[in-house]
């Protein structure tokens, strides 16, 4: 566990990925440095276009968090990547998913936890609970001061600034049926939160190895219950939205199955079924880009399948 904590701390320590442009084995990357926002700090965005991208066609769009980890393992801190270009290209070549572009939104180091932490569930906690979680995150190196999520502002950046830019620049299909969001760990939490907060924008979310604790302990942790309560009142209509969850049971993923089981029960109560919701468990899988890459085809097929 100490090794896991070290790796995660290094990943979000503020190490600069600036000027590192990912290479891909298929398709092309359009690299946008320092996209300016009035809501959050500027950040890099990578737009992946599949082979034979054409303005004469229309494409679905998949927004993904932790954009610097998606395409090229040679520029990532742990020399791992999701290999999104390879997985998506294979599915496209096999005609299994609709034409799609992927927008990778890079995280900003230490700002990541505050941007990805669902804000409304956190704000529903008592002051003492907020302080306890803040202290844990300070010890874990996720914040230097009193923790305060800014995920509402981060989502505004995506919905009000990045999404309009993508629509104006690329040949994408309009509407939530063609607009999706995905991420892992804290990126899984913010993807679910995005779907709940903006059901008219996003038609589905892939929440991979979702970091339900929010912090790094499950004992005396009020956040998962607050998140469940929020979901109970805020989940989108199962008739019009798709949700994918998964988790392993090794390294950090060992924290997730019990929480995921509770989420599964809630989804059933809310009317979700195998037509609009999938939860997959992967015994033996750990918390890494290598593991996520191996199973990425499953959520892509679920969200984007023809």
C-alpha cells in the first residue's frame, strides 16, 4: 500500500507534462496547449481523430479525464497509458462502434482532486466531516490547505467552454445521444457527477475503477454515504441514459467492490437494467492504466456500439 500511495502522490504532485505531445499508432492527435477558462486553470487538451476523419462525416464525442495518460506511455509518469487510439481504432475497423472522436482533458496535478471530487455531496456533509476529509487529503498530499472541491467549476469548463469549442471545430453529431464522458478512479467519480449534473448534455458515462471513498480510507468515512444519497436524488432517467461501472480487487481497487455493490443495488431500485447499465467485476485486476486498457473495449462498445 505504501508503494501505491507513493505512485499516486507522484502522479498528482504537480509534475509538469507541458509540451509533451503524445504520439499515436493510429489516427491523429490535435494538441491544444493552455486552453483558457474563466472557471478553472488553463489546461492542455488532446483531440484524437480516427484514421480517415472527414468533415463529410459526423462523429460522436467521448470526453475523457486525465488526458495525459490516454495515448502514449512514453510521456506518462509510470510509462503506462490507456492506449485509447489502439482500442478505439480496432473497434472502428471492425465496424462495432459509431464514428467517434476522443477529447482528452489533461489534469492539473494537485488541482486534480479538487476538480474531480463531486462538490454537492461534499457540501452536504457536516463541518466536522469536511474537516476530517480535508485533513486526510492534506496528509495524502492532495491539498496544501483546507480542502474545497471545485468540480462544479470544472464541469462548467467542460460544458460551457470545451464542448462548444469542440462543436465549432470538429464535425460532431449534436445531442446527448452522441456525447459521452469517461474516466477512472477520481475520474470515474467526476464522470458520474457530470452525468447527474448535466443529463441534457451527456447521454452516458463510463466510470472505471470508481474511487468511491473520495479519500484513502474506508473507516469512519462519511463521503460514500453522501454520494449514495446524492445519486438517489440525482441519477438521470434510465430510459435515456447509459451508465457503465467496473472495478478490480487488487491494489487501490481492493477498496471498491463493497461500495460498488451498494451502488448496484441503488441502480436497480432506480430502474436501471441490462439495457442501460453495466457493472463488471474483474478479479485480479489492479488500479492501473494497463488494467483499464485491457477492458476499455467493453465500455466503448456499451456507450458507442452500433
